[in-house]
C-alpha cells in the first residue's frame, strides 16, 4: 500500500513512553494521554509517497511530530485516535512532519530542520543550573556547521530526545546568530 502524497509509518516501540532509564535501573513511570512529552516520536517508514524522490526509504527509522501517534479524548469524553491513524498501527504523515531519519547509524535532518544541543552550564552568568535561554550548539543541520555556537529566536525550540539525550528541534530559519558555511 502506498499513498500519492503521504508517508506510511508505524511506531518503533509503544505509542506512549512508559519507561525511563536512570543509571543502570529502568523505571516504569505514569504516562498521560494528555501530555505530549509522553507520546513516542520514533517511527519506522512502511511506505514512501509515489511522488517522493528524497533520501528517506522504506524501513528507515524516523523522528516525527508527536501528534502523529497521539490519541486523545474529544469534547464529549470519547476516546479518539490521532487524525493520522489509518488502522492497526499504521499512520500517515507528510514530509514536513518528519524531522530526522536514520541512515545506518547516523541521524540525518530532513528538509530545513536542525537539531541544537542546549548549553547547560554558563560559567559567566549568575545561572548555575539549567539551559541558557535561546542559545545552543548545532548538533545536526543541513545548513550549519556542527558544534557551532548559535542563538535562536524565542519559542522556536521544541524538546526532542535522540538516543537518550535531549536536544532542541527547530527550523534553520529560527537560528539568528551563527556563521554559515558554503556547501
């Protein structure tokens, strides 16, 4: 089965992340259908669109928008699957809802998305914990150099977990302080 415009994906694991690893111990945590952070963002591509000529292929792991797999309760209190649900663990999504895809062991940003590593410690300011606001280092990008310190616009970052570590997902256009390199 293929779609003319959409990717077909399935969750890589469960739809809701109910376990967390702290050191060598795995804990089961309470999850909420209402909390977007509890929804899995990891999927596997089952089919690519007919008109797609990009690098994403069937079987690739992808990190995608949290609303693809997210269930909810409507205003009457009735349980509903996401708008992307087709049937039996199969979902559809457009290319813009796929942020990263894995080629071999490497993650590759899709389209104009980039992944920024937050700067967690600042020895110059009075902050002693947490991430510095609106700053980070490029982790993955098709446009910017890796490890490049950058500044980004407010409210453009979205927390995403990649291989057990937290990063920010944003668009390349949200980065406002940087040095570009020529491809």
